[in-house]
C-alpha cells in the first residue's frame, strides 16, 4: 500500500513548557517523527518557551537527548535529525511576567499557521492566553492547545473556560485528550459507521453489556502530591474513560465533522444517570514487601483518595436503556492494558442443546499496549466428535492486509498536533463536553466524601479489590481478564 502522508500547511508552533516532561517524552519526539515522515514542512518552526535559562543551542541539545531516549526506532533510523533540530528555537519566558514576550514575537513569522501548546499546569492557562493577546502574538486564526487536567470540578472547569473564552473563540481552543488520538479509537468510529454489520446490533436489544478497562502497572510514582488531590475518578474517568464511553455509545453523527461528532458525544454525557453508591468500588493499592502502599507513595497516612475505581453506569436513552456499562481503572494492576469490550447477548435459542453452554459474540477493542480489534465468533470445533462449539477471535487489525504502514501509525500526540495545524477539532474536547463531564462527576465525588467512604485495599499486581469483581458477579457477569 502506498503511504498517504499529506503535508500540513507551514506553521510556527510555540510549546510553553517546552523543557518539561511531557514536551521531552511525547511532543518533541512526536514532531520529529512527523518531520521524518514528510508531514511537517521543512520551513516550519518549533519554539520552546519555558522558565529555564537556555539558548537555541541548549534547547536543541536537550531535544537531541530527548529523541535519543524517547524517539523509538525513528531515533536511529531517520537521518534527518540535524535538519529537524535546525527548525527549533528557544525563548526564556515567564508566563506570569512580561519577560521574554517581545523576544518570542521576534522569532515568529507572519503568514503561517500559529499554534501555541500550553504544556504547563492549568494555573498558567489564563496568564498565557492573556499575554498572547496583549503582545499581539495571536490572531483570529491562531490556535491554542491545552493539556489535562482541565479543572478539578465543574466550578474550576467553568472558570478555565471563561478565562480562555475572554481571549480566544471556542473554534481556536484544542483541549487534548490523547486517548482520542489513538488509531484504534478512530478505527472504532470507522467500524461502527463505515459498515452496515455492527450498527443494527449496537443497542440494548443485542448488547448485553459493555466494559471499559484502563489498567496501569505503575503506581503514582513521583506524582504523589498531585495525584492525592485528584484520584482515579478525576485523573482518568472524568476524561479518558468518559471519552471512550462517548464514542462507543453515541448516535451516528450526520457527518464526520467536529461539531456533529461533539454534539453526539455531549448527548451521551448528558444521558448518564447518577450512579448508585453500591455500584461504585474504590480501592487503594496496599504495601507489598518493600514496595510502598498508595498512602506511603502520597505521604498521607490518612488519604481516602482512590488509586482504583470500578463502577456500573447506565445511560437513560432509547438506545442503551437497560444495558450496563462497567468502567474500571487503576494503578499497580496486573498488566498495562486499555480495552473496550462489547459483549453481545446470547443467540435467542440454541439449536445445539444446553450442553454446549454459553457462546457469545464479543467485540474487543484494545488501545494499549498494542492497538487492535478482535471479534469473537462461535464456530464448530474442528474434527470428529460431533457438533462442539468454540469461540475464536477474528482479528480485525488488518495489519497484514494494509502492509507495514498499518503498524507504523503515528502516536496519539503527533496525530493530534497535526490536527491542530490542519484546524480540525474533531478529536478534541469542546468546552461544554468537559463541563458536562464534571457536572456528572462532581456529585459522585461529593457523595463518597460525605459518606466518608474508605477505599478498599488491593494487592499490587492484581485485578483490584475483590468488591470490584463482585460488582459484576452479582449481575451474573465477569470482567475480561486484564492481559498486557
Ligand atoms: P513539568 O513540571 O515537567 O514541566 C513544566 C514546564 O512548564 C517546564 O518547562 C517549566 O519551565 C514550565 N513553566 C512552569 N512555570 C512556568 C512559568 N511561570 N512560565 C513559563 N514556563 C513555566 O510538567 P509536565 O509533566 O511536562 O506537564 C505539563 C502539563 O501537561 C501539565 O498540565 C500536566 O498536567 C500535563 N500532562 C502531563 C503529562 C506527562 O506525561 N508529563 C501527561 C498528561 C498531561
């Protein structure tokens, strides 16, 4: 298959926080991959802007090191590193002061797309937005990209939206959720809306339940201070799991256009029922030999914040009434795995007799560690011995059919940055979506705080607390095994 990399328009991209962890691990190595693929124009400029005192040469060396460490196979296979580094510039800047802004203006060109990536804490979003305007760096066509967390509750998200809206139109604001940049997430929409096969079955009449699991093997690491103010609900469910739920549950949009897609996602969030407290299980990882417990990691022996959460959620609309969605996410779990599973109902009548047990079609969409889709179908077990049935997975990753390019897909961040330059907001969260997600999340958090709910301890390297397994067992269902 012939590669279809379409170069984007010429651009200047300013990365506020260009020396930070996210810039070094994801944004800059991602841009290098787009440069090597030919998608980034050779004249495009990337300008790091952060507090550290550094010049262009120092920044280029930092990026060279970052690409060596995080650039994957491109770091060794692409021989265009020097050309890429030549496109990099640096300005020492203080988001809260006036130093560095005129120097930044001097490094930017006119007549090209201007994008500003706010890879800094949300406390600086308002300052940056305001200074971009007062220093005349942004015009009506400029874009700003903002990182998570977008608020910690409805009130703070509204305040952030208001701050940004003072200086930028909604059409210029790109709220990143990198889960939406994953190839498989887009493939999910292609499978749902590009085939006749699935959509007629995509409802409570045929779907028994849906599971969404995002499991990590790592603990909170050095982010303990931040994490203990957040927890799994705010850090993962309100954004990533909610976005996946929206894509799975939404009605077909009239076209694949930013507002048509986001209007449908918003309807899903607004249709979410409040969750009964018996349908929420929160957990904290326990100490394991010389490995810290969650409370040790966050240095708060009385912390009631969850490092794991599982919940059963319902949507009040025609399509999904009666079909539960089970969500779970946690740290220090058995394997690193993000998976959406659609479990279809049993065939209405088994002509093969009760002995053949239960066979169900299961569509499983893996986002991490490897992206892919499988559909379990029931067939006859080969060989003699009568009509015995077996479930086999149909692999729908199509890597073989599509050739090597199917395996060399852009990482989520690089894809999303190219979408920013193209001016395509489809895979970014709109302000009203984020607010609706917090409006659903806030009462749940307030509920367990009012109940003084204590998270259940769970073993590191496990599937989470026993109660999370019971959440499904009680309904005669079980979680998919977490496999890395
Ligand atoms: P970091 O602490 O490693 O880097 C912060 C950057 O901001 C540095 O470059 C620093 O110089 C700059 N900075 C801080 N104060 C500044 C100021 N007053 N003026 C100008 N520059 C200033 O943080 P990070 O891990 O890179 O995270 C950046 C943002 O991305 C945060 O909002 C974080 O929540 C979000 N995020 C990070 C990750 C990740 O993997 N690191 C993942 C998702 C979201």
